[in-house]
C-alpha cells in the first residue's frame, strides 16, 4: 500500500517510473553536491511505502530540484533531532516513545492537510461514510479549480485523492456498491487532474490522466463520469495540431452517452462542446446548428435536480460564454461580444477563473472590431500585477495573444497603460 500519496501523485503527474526517478535524482544529486547520489529504485519504494519518511539531505535537495516544490510538499515528514535518515544509525531505544509521538503528530498533520480528518483512521470496513468524505473532498477540489484554475497543485492533489480512493478498498471489506462508488470517485479525481493539465496546456500529462481515468470509469460503470472524461478528451485533442478529427470524435462519444439521453443538461453541455470543435474546424453551419440544439436542450433542463459537483459550472452564464467562443471562431465578433457581456453579467462570484477567461475573450472580440481603446480598458480590468499570482496556461496565452494583436495596431495613447502593465506582468515583451 502506498503511504506517501503526495510523492506518488507528483511521479504520476510527471510520468516517472521508480527507476526513471532514481536516475534523474542521481543526475541532480551529482550536480548539486559534486558526489554520486547512488539512488536506486529501492530508495523510491521505501519512500512510497513510508518505510523511509525523511531522506538524507542530499536526496532531499535532489527531490526538490526534480519536482520544484519544498520537500514537505512531497509528503515527507521531518524527524526530530537525534534520529537519522536512511542509511544512518538506529535511534536509541530510550527515545522510542518520544519518536513515536513526534512521528504520529507529524504524520497526522500532513494527512489532515491533504485529506479530511475522519479518513485518517483506517477502519476494518469501508462504507458509504468513506464515500461521502471523498465526495466532500472532490467538491472542494472543484471549487479550487473554479476559483484559481488548473494548477500543478490542483493536479497533484487530485491524483493523491484518486489513489486514496482506490486504496480505501484495501483497508477492509466493502460491498460491490461501495467499490463502484470508489472507482467512480477515483475516476472523477483523475478527471480533475486531467482537466487541470488541459487548462494549463500540458497535453502529455493530460493524455496519461485521460487513459487512467477512462479505465477507472469503466470499472465504476458510471456514465456521468464517462461523459465528463470524453468531454475533456475533446478539449485535449483540440489543443493538438491536426487534432480536430479526434476532437470531434471524442465530443460525439460524449454526446451519445446514456447520461445525455437521461438529462437535458448533460445533453446541452455535450452539444456545446461538439459545436465548439466544429467551429474550430471551420464547419460554421454545423457548429451553429449544434449550438442551437444545445440551447434547446438547456431550456428543457431542470436546473434544480441534484447532480455531481463537476457540472455545477454549466449554467446560463457558461452557456453564453461558450456560445461566445463558438461565434468568435466563425467570425461573428459582434455577436460574440454580446454573448460575453451576457456571460459576465450572470457569472457567479466564485467562478474567478472563468471571469478572467471570458473578460479577455471579450477584449479580443472588441479588438477584432477595431475598438482598441475599449479592448485595452476591458483587458486591464483582469490583468494581475507581477505579484498577482500565477495564471493557468490558457489564460496566460490569451493575454499574450491580446498583446501581440495590440503590437500590430497603430496604437492610441490609451494603449500605453496596457503596454506598461503587461510588460510589468511578464517582465519583458513577448
């Protein structure tokens, strides 16, 4: 059983096997210390299983260099003074009780920071209480995505929860119903990692998550989560050069899901995604016809029905936002501007990432209609300063696209503020 789920999640996100990680750490170790690190796959196994909870300093430095995060964010727990790391001498027996208390406290703190506290205690039987706790954690990750977008932190936490959902089944006995729920949740968490990688435009990582998530969804037998994954698969394929045919195929699989036949809201989302990839492929008539079908399905949906947390984002505001993206692709920039205005006027406060995303698209729509002053004013309302935190890959690229277009214009004086603040944000002109 994997004890260090954070390290496992970072390895999964990077696509590293134990042997590959050992090789990379040896390179980092020699570069940092000037001496061979002698890391083997046995070291990695010991870290993952929790047999070794605090590596030697040279290995900690190598791990931080490899993953770019502090050692504590990789799930390792510092030992108190007098205790050695792997390869060192044994702790004196007289200190055993102190060490156990220190270790127990540190481990509990780490686990509580990542998982709901009730799940930290292993029980002989896994039941619906475990499922509900994981559902709560899933909702929290969805909320984090809505606020901040897809980040490596969100991605690795989602993978850690997915692994935890699977390992709940090894703790004790569970009914078939509970096992199905746990597979569904593992697929849902992995789907969140997939979406985070898509949002951050990391297609290689996203593809690995997609394949894993589809396997887990198949084991769960849950059609709702399959629809979500195929919808993400469509967006992933659309990011790749020449991926339009695959994007359309994936969107069609999502639209044919039994979940769409059962619930018009699912049908509306799937049709909107399909319309989007048709518009990106230059198929204007098909895209607009499919978008009309999406709107009709949305009008039939009962928005008050209970549904999974992941689809809570798809409301009237989101439909207008996605409609704006589609009409932009087919060159109807005036209509797109109106759709983005409608989206932003209806968007709920917690959807901060989407507010930034659609505001930049609104500015681009204004810019394409020649309203340079207005476009710069719009874009500046959501451009953070240099210390304003990181943005996901999609939004950073949107800002860069807007800036490139501004550079090609005969810029009025009002664009000077944009140029100054964007240069401050990125540190240099792109």
